[in-house]
């Protein structure tokens, strides 16, 4: 069954999300992660890899080394994050998959929300509730 906007919107909206994408190099993964965090589209990102991906592309089964980027964001920032990833990505059809966070540490989730606000709180120094240890 084809994926449609109606099918996507039928899923209950979560307040927080993890968003997964993959790319073909560690430099590309770092650029995607840093760009999203600097733009406050994600509070943080982890890069894992290389992983071996097996997929069908243009009629052939391919195998490639890829790096996964797992970003943490809010549902409110998802559309902007997806647009950023599409614009910055080196793939024609990038994997961009959001998974709801249904539970988590209250302090961490508050930090996630603070770090993805479009106007940073306080004096604009970017210091969140958890600092570097909140990842």
C-alpha cells in the first residue's frame, strides 16, 4: 500500500521524536548532525557506523556502508528538520524516519524542548538544562 499524507497523519502525534537518517560518509553524517543542532532543529544527534545496508535501488539490489544519524527533536520542529535534511542530504531519496518517544526522563525531555526552541531561553548562550551531559 502506498504511503500517503493521510496515512501519516492517522498516527497519533507524539510530543518528542527520534529521527533517523543515513548517509554514505562520516563527514556527511557529521554535517547533517551539526547543521540540525546548530539550527535548533534537533537537540542532539548520535552518529553510528559504518553499518551495512542492503537495499533495492533502480532495479538492483545494492549493498553499501552507511552511517546512521539519530536526531532527537520535538514534533513541533519535525517539519523544519525534515526540510533541512532533504536540502542538506547527498542522497536523491534520503531515509528520514521519525519514531515517537513515548516516555523518558522528565529532565531530559525538558532539555530537548529547550534546545529546540526557535528563540533560546536566557541570554542566548545555548546552555540547556543538561549541558553536554544531557545527550
